C-alpha cells in the first residue's frame, strides 16, 4: 500500500493578516528617522545598502497591491509550499525593481507609511479567497500573505544584521509562519520519512528518502531554532558554519542537509 498523502498545512487567515501587519509595523517603527550614515551601511545582500533593503521590504509588501490590481486568475494552480522554489528565477528583476524604488522614494518614512496604510485598506476590501497571479502561480490572497510573512521575517533579520543596535523584534506569529512554510518546503524538496527535522516550538517535518521511522527516537534527527533554520533555508548561513557554531544538532547518517540547502535565495 502506498504511503498516505500528507495533508497540506493550513494557516489561520486572521492570524496571518495580523502577523504581516505587525511585522511590517515593527520594521517601519524601527527604521523611522534612520540617519543617512546608517542608511548607507552595507548589508549581507550583495551590493544593497540599508536604504535598498528598506525599499525592498516596502516592495515585498506592495506585491500584494500589484497583484490585486490585476485580474483574478481563473483557478488556483499551485500550493503555497511551492512558493519558495519560485523566488530565485526572479532575483535579477527584483534587484532592479528595488533600486528603482529606492531612487524614487527618497523619504522612506513617507513611503513605508503609505505602503502600510494602503495594505490595511486592501485587506479590509478583499476576501482571503480572492485569487492572485504571483511569481509562483495562482494563489489565494490569504495564502500569499503567508509568503509576505516569510519576506518580512527574513528581511527583518537582514536589517538587524546590517544595523548595529537596531534590534527590530520578530512577531511570534510571523516567525512561526515563516518557519513552517520553509520546513514544509524542505519536505517537498526531499520527500521521505527517514529524517526528522525539528524547529521548536513551531515545526517538525519528516523528509529524506530511506527507512521510514515509525516509533521511538528517530535514527536521523536535525534540530535548530527558528531564526537559524530561516537563515539556512534562505542561504544566509551555510550548513557547515551552522554545525561549526553549534547552531544545529544533527545525528544519524541521513541528517546531513548540506546538499538540500538553501531552499530559496
């Protein structure tokens, strides 16, 4: 008998909406009034400055605006867990768009205020089931908002790494959504049941081909914290460096995830 098909994870729409707004507001508040010297600091994203990164955060949110401006596609044709695999193909266009946004909005405080206000109005006006054409395919609005939570959590971490002392907080629900989506994406990329990946307190997934574990302690276990997992999944941290820094515990012959990471970049 073939193994039972795993049910796709569902996300609470109200919590997701609240998480996206809370994470965006946290960024907006933290970067308000940053002086030119700190806006010019480098980031870990190639040649992007902090100004470019902030502009990109606004742009990631306005992806909702742009999608709602287009006609709704006739049917959903992808699941949200497939979104992480569609990001790399658009990296060059995203970089160009980001630089244009940064150049066109010299006052980032005003820009982010407008982005936040418009997002709230759009979410109040559109149902969660409204289909959007996204870079991954056609998704309902509420599912696409999960991807916005990932973008916001990832780039909040980028900001904190770039600006000493900034310490933008991570909304717990946004962090949970990002952790779960990227953990589920790993299970899609490497289906199987031989390895258990634990990211407490938010996610546990089975992955990697091999003997399926059924009871007791799994023979292959990977465990890490949410931010380390997100950094691994997005290429901010290498598997080797995570092991060397004791950021990941991995045991078992199938617990080496180096060849599967990053999931998106």
